[in-house]
C-alpha cells in the first residue's frame, strides 16, 4: 500500500511539471501580470500617503519660540545656540517700536512697562514689526508653500490675517502670544500680513513646482468689510464719554473708489468729536467720506459721544458702507441688510440707578398707659444692613511663560510608507524579470 501511495504522489508531481513545461510562457505571463498589479496597488497607496510625501519633500523646520515675560526691569536670558526676540517701545513707553533679534548666550534687562521678551531656538530669523497695519513679503505663485511664525504683543486684540492678493488665507488669533504654521498658496499674487494689533512676523516662500497657467479670470470686484466696535466696557454711566470705532477694509481684487460710510447716531448719544485715518466725518450728514481704498487697505474712524440715555436703557449704534463705485463681491452698499459684511453694530448699556436703602422707622415715644390698662408693647427698631466693600485683586506684573506649539512636522526616517515604497519596487522588478524569462 505504501508503494502504491508513493507512485500516485509521484504521478501527480510529474503531471504538474509536465503542465508547467508545456504552458511555461502562459504561467510566466499570468504571474508577471499579477506581480505588476500588486506592485501598482502598493505604489498608489505609498505615494498618496502624506507621510511618504513628507519624506520625499520635507518641509522647513519652524523654530520653537517661548514667551518669557515683560515689564520694566524684567531680565530675559538665552543660552548658547538660542536667541532673544525683544520688543522695544517708544519714548511714551506705550507703542511698539521694533523687535530685536539677539544671539545667545545673552542676558538683557527690559526697559518700559510694555516691553516683552521671547526665547527662540532653531532657525530663528529677524521679524518684521507691524503696528495696526500691513506688510508685504513678496510674490507667491499658486501651489507654493509658505511658512510663517512670529509673536503677538496683544493676544486679546483683534488678531492678524495672512493674505494672498488681498484674499484671506489664514487668520491668527490663538491668545498664546506666539504663532506658527504653513499653507499652500491657493492663488498667485502678493503675500501680505495685515493686523490691527502689534506683531512681529517672519514669512518665507519656499520653492515649489512650476505654476500652472490659470484660466482667464472673470470680472474683478471689490470686497468691502466693515466692523463696528465699542471701545471699553459694555455698560457705562449716564453722561460718560463713549468712543465708537468703525473700520473699513478692502479685501477684494481691485481698488475701491467713491467709498462712503453712513453712521447715524441714535437717540441716547450726543456727538462730541470724530477723527479718521483717511477722509472726514460729517455729523450733520452722518457720513464718513473715505474716497479710494487699495487692495488690502484698511482705514479707521473714531467717534466720541456723550451717553445721554436713561439708566437701564441700551443704545445700539449701526454703521454701513453707503456708496462705492465698483461692484462688491458679496454685498450691496446702502441696502440696510445687517447680515452682509459691509454693515455692523455695537451696543452700550446704561447703568441702572441703585435703589435707595430703606430708612428704619423711628421708635415711637412711650406714652403713659391708661389707668388700669395694660402696658404698651415697644416696637423693635430694624438695624441697617452693612454691605461689605470688595477688595480689588492686584493685576500681575507679567504673565506666565507659554511655549509655542508649532505644527507637527514629520521626522525623517524609515517608516511604514517607506517600506511600502520599497515593497512596490521589488514587486515591479519581479514582474519585469518574469516577463524576461
């Protein structure tokens, strides 16, 4: 029986070998196609993986920046291989003057209550200082990568926007006094940083693929955006001076002309004064005449009023773009539609008059009881309630240190995407060899 089984097995092997010899080319052809198919699938998975792309095209490393503190007399230090970013202030000890880059090892004592210091490690570059305005960093082509980082001197302010050809690409307002990141330019044009705070920023345009020709653009339009803000607390006392701020910015692709803004003061406000960074405001016409606004240009109007409303009332002040010669991309000037971005409102409440404390009733004088009658019961006198006065908490001189958390950048090395790529190459090579046989 054992010999018979051996004969059957050998017969099956011989049959398989005979089939392979007679169909050698077909077997190799099918095997080669299968190997090429598997290799192609692995290649697609590997090359569409962001991790694999990051290994082939590594991004520039963003330095690490740490906020140290500030104030007059604050001592900032940096070690070997580190740098200090120091914010200097003007003679009035208030507004930012510039950001200085100092190489370590160094120890510096700050001057001025509004001076600040940051420690930077890595590839630290000089920062461009912007104070409530804008700066241009050159032309970027569509698809090119832009890295940025910097420091924000007013993390509670209105923030900063990064723009390409006047269009907002990234808004920065994280409250950490440090920011960083990168983005691919969605279009070609001038690279700008626009802020209504005080910042120091570095922006770098990296080499990228050759730009592809863009289709012929349609008609270019303006994009006027208006914001209205109340300066200070939202609740005030009657007869107090109130400052309202109106800001108009052209976020479109072409300059705007003939721009005016209507700001009618409602009942409860009495005009005191006004000043504008461009043009003038007429209280009789309730009109701020601006004129022309270039792409990315922003102008501000401050109106000072006296609060005349009654205690407990709320006064709402509204402003809107009244006229512009060009067509706006997403709004119509002067149409009183509050949902459009060319109209905005702000409100202030009038503090209510506190209710007077109740006056205790006087104690009646005792009278002689009638003869033979009961003794009168004296009326108790209510003691006035004393309200404790809260003790104000002193503000800290300098805030705690905070460390920037740049966007995670992939570390170079051999990972699973690389193994996939190597495996794909081996499979394709095997397929070619099988075809060659």
